[in-house]
C-alpha cells in the first residue's frame, strides 16, 4: 500500500448503493467541482474546502457547540484521507459487490483530484474491485479512464451559452471529451438531468451520443429537490426548479436508449 501519499478531500461514503452503476456499489463522493450547476443535488460537493453545514431543526439547545455538536445540527463536510485510508473503507464492502458490483467515484468531480484518484484506483484494481466514475466530462485523462470498467458521464445542456448560464462553464470541451473517450472503447453510460424550464435540447444530445459507439446507454434522470435542504444548511440561495411531470418525462423517453 501507499505511504506518505497525497491526501484527497472526501465529502461522503455511501454503501449499498443501487443507483450509481450496475450491481451493489459503494459510492465515494469527492469534494470539489469546477461546475456550479444551479440544480445540483450535491451542493456540499462543489467547494474544494471543508464546509460547516447547519441544520437548525436538529438543534437541542445543549449549549455545547464549542465541544462539538452531538445532535447533528452542525456537521463539517469534507474529510482528508489518504488513498490507503479510503481503500480500507472500500475493501470492507468487497463481499457485498458480488459479480457486477464495485466502487463508484462520484462528487463533485473526482477527476479534479487526479493524483489521489489514480492512487485509489490502483489499490482497488489490485484487489480485483470493479471501478467506475460519475463525471461531468469537463476533464479528459486517458490514464484515469483506462483504469475504469465503465464511465457514467453527464451531458446536461446542448447549447454552450445556456450551459454556461446554468453551470458556470461552456460545453465545447465536454463535447470534445466525449469524442475522445469514445476512442478508448470503454463502456459509457451517458446521462442528462431533466430540468423543466431549461432549454436542454435533449433530442440533439441524443443524436450526438448515438454517433459514439462506446455509449451503451443514455439515461434521462428527472430533477429532484433533495439538494435544497443541503443548500439551506450551507446558506446558499437556490433558483427554484420544478420536478418534471410524468407526461413530460414520457415525451422525452423516446430519446433515451440502450444499445
């Protein structure tokens, strides 16, 4: 195992996940992301620094804030870990992964912590643990991608100006990175969060993805407001978005596909 290795900043580790790739998976949420999506359901993973999250409804008025909050009303999000420390956490779950489970690195944007991610990938692969990533595709790094069994990649909005408005960055690099990743022949699960009120042009995204042979599945994920409570805990004001209704999702579902 690695010693004196570079540390990474981890927001959370969720076990027995069924929604972050095939099989039963442990999902590791990296803290820090260069995108600032207005609808982000993991807003605590945007900053590259530890943050205090305040849930006043949990406060029991014990007056012991300085000693540490015992009720969960004040929680620090962001823990520094070495790759070895994180690997030991992941390895505990190995027996539950069975044939098609494994670990998924999410965030935030895991590829923003490249050196740390490479270290933990090498440790997991040496143990025979399947590795996947959830990424915004703002980065392309063949060294990282080639260590993965599959990639879950977001394509949020077709028009680069609208993408810039709602995420803080344009999407030209994201389109180029999708095409570069396609050349590596690594299975890609492409995904779009469906946000009513934003002109995402999902038919154009779907048509583009169909030109990429490595995209094995295109999923449409309905927006959900689970990030609002966390934004409130961080003191962040969020633009109001609505949950897509069933008819709207049914209309768009024709553009999702599995090869």
